[in-house]
C-alpha cells in the first residue's frame, strides 16, 4: 500500500469531514476512494448530476446545491456512505454551495454516522469558511519502480517485447514527474511513430516535461545553452560545481561510497557578476533540466492556496528530478518573513515549508539560489545544512575581466579577437561587472557597424568604456558594505 492510500484510509476512518484530493487523474483517485471506503457505499456528484451507487439511482438534473440540501435533510441517506465530488473547484466560489458544505461538515463533526465528503480536483481551492473542515491529500507522483511497471504493462498490452533492463532504467528515470495517463499516451505516440520504443523517443519525453512545467503555472523550464566555458573567472565555484557534477552523474556509486546527495548552493554577491549564469551552467554540466521558481507565481488569493502551490512546486521538482531548481533573488522571495501583516504570515509559512524541505530533502533536485543582498536574507537560511556551500561573487579581477572580454568578443567577432589588446581593456575596466563588460562589447560592435567599419578595434571598445559607468562607480557605498559583510562572514570566494 502506498502512502497516499494509507493516509486516505486513516483520514476516512478518523471521520475527517472533507478530504480534498488534489490530482488530475480523477478516475484513478475515485478507484482509491472506492478501495478505502471498506464497504461503504459511494455516492457521486459531477456536472452530469447525482448518482447513488447503492440504489443505482441517477438524478441528472440535480445541481450540487440540490444534492447537498437532500443529504442535509435526510440523515439516513448518509449512513455508511462516501460522497465524491469531482471537478469541484469552480463551485467553491458559490456562497450557497460553501454554506451548505459547511453545514454538512458540521453535522459530520457532531456525529453524522460514518460519512465523508471527498473532493477530487486538479486545482486546490479552500474557501475560508471550510478551511477548518478540510484536509488536503495529494496523489504522489509515480516512483521509478512504479513507472517501470507501467511501461512493462503497456508492452504486454500492446504485445511487444519488453524493454531491456538498461533502457528501462534510463526511460523510467526520464519519465519521472509524468502521470500514468501521460506516460501511456507518450508510449502510444512513440509506438505509433515507428512501431517500437527506443532511445530516439527521448525527445518526446523532454517535450512532454516542458508541457508539464508550463501547464503547472508555478515553475518555468529554462532552455540552457550556457556552460562553464561561458563564465569568465569564478574558478573556485566552477571547480566546486564540477566536483558536484561527478557525484550527481553517479549518485548510486557515490552513495555506496558514503557520499551524501548534493543539496544545492547559495551564490550571493554583486549584481551582474555571473550568479544566474552559474545556475544555467550547472544544469548544462549535470545534463538535467533547469527549473526556475518564481515566488510571484506561488501567491494565491484563497487561504492556503499559496502554501499548496509551494508544496506542489516542490513536489513537481522532486518528481522531475534529477534537475536543477533555480531560485533567483532569494532575498526578495522571502522578504517580510516574521512581519505582522497578513502577507507576511503567508510568506513566513512559505519560508517554513521551503526551509524544512531544503533541510530534509533526499531527491536529486539540486537547488541553486542566487541573492544580491544577503543582509535581507532570513538568518535561518544561512545555517549549515541548508546548502552544501555559500559562495560570494565579487567584482571580477583583472584576469577575470580579460577572460570575460575574450568570451564576448569571440562570441560575436571571432576574427577580430587577435588584433585587440585584451590586457589594456581589462586594466581600464577596474570596478566593472561582467554585465558591464558585456554591455561595452555590444555597444562597441554596434558602433562599428553603424559607422560602416569592417572590423572591431581596441579603440572602438575604449570609446564604449568611456561612455559606460561601472557598477563600482554607481553603487560604490553599497558594494563596499556588501564586500565587507561577505568577508566578515567568511563565505567562500567564488574566484581564485
């Protein structure tokens, strides 16, 4: 018995008034409810009306309000029954429906004999009036052994040979995060394409996962082109990521040796100095999807909706793992933690959920969190054990500036690179961030083209430098304060 079934039976036996199952797989959830009912009769209401499976009576014209009024008025009709409500979320904004559900829930609490209300919906909506009566259950994503069983069952049903153990391992890992319905659809599509399921069908899975992330509305899958060679400098951080990459790609072997599963890294420091670039490069290095969590997308208008979205985002990242979960500007994501306003209460609860997961997670969802101002970060995040390491990214030194110039010039004007005095340009850009230097290169190339010249020169780049104010010049006091703070806290420097 899986954890979901176990919890469902316990909740129903304990007499929880309203159990809300958050899932897209409605028919599968209803089967679980039927199994957990332990002999109790199922009654079901959907947009097609009300059905009592004890008497096989169907009332297609009954609204949800009609059904609830009937059950409230006739206690005998509820004896040893389970009322299943499907696609319920859109009706929970109706004050009449919520009032009737509250009244029925109160009757259950006061001793209505052996009766539960089970809501099944892909969207969690909790009206404040029902908050105290509701318990939310989410159907777990399929584990790798369960996915293997689904694939084997599909092959048997289609009367084709089962996949080799090695390819089945690879395929089941790639299919993590998809529902049974989605997996079967994808296998059918692969089979229709060329009559067999092979490694060439992996592109279908990647495409489906992108669809899954898009449809969730709370995470974003970022296409990754950048790798570690796209980053100028930051050698300590790059070497650290390469070491983690070796573990990440051979987790079973590393665990057997006694190595812990990598949790993630917090990269803090100056804006425009490569923090976000490192998140993308890490995903490329680990050869896994890059998911971005936007806290703004998690915030909902109903009580408990934001927390449910956070749990859903974490669960989705874990299901799709191995992956890199990128949280940009972490200090803004949890701004207001510990405050007194209602919004602060929600943020504090979100922060607590995230912190607990970060501390206890055992999945291959590698977190890369970036922050510009670490002073605004809740101190609980900085404790050892939340992240594997905290790196500080400062303004690039001369060698790093040379490398950054080289990367951006070679990317756009590779034939002109040898004629440009990189060392002189690096000397003139002390206090410039990586983003500043990229801007200088872009501007100089644009000016060269606009002036109808055929090649990029050192002089053209020098002119662009004169027209660009460095980050150190614009944010001098703040950067000095941040630099002192990072050094006092002895965070590991990302640069050599």
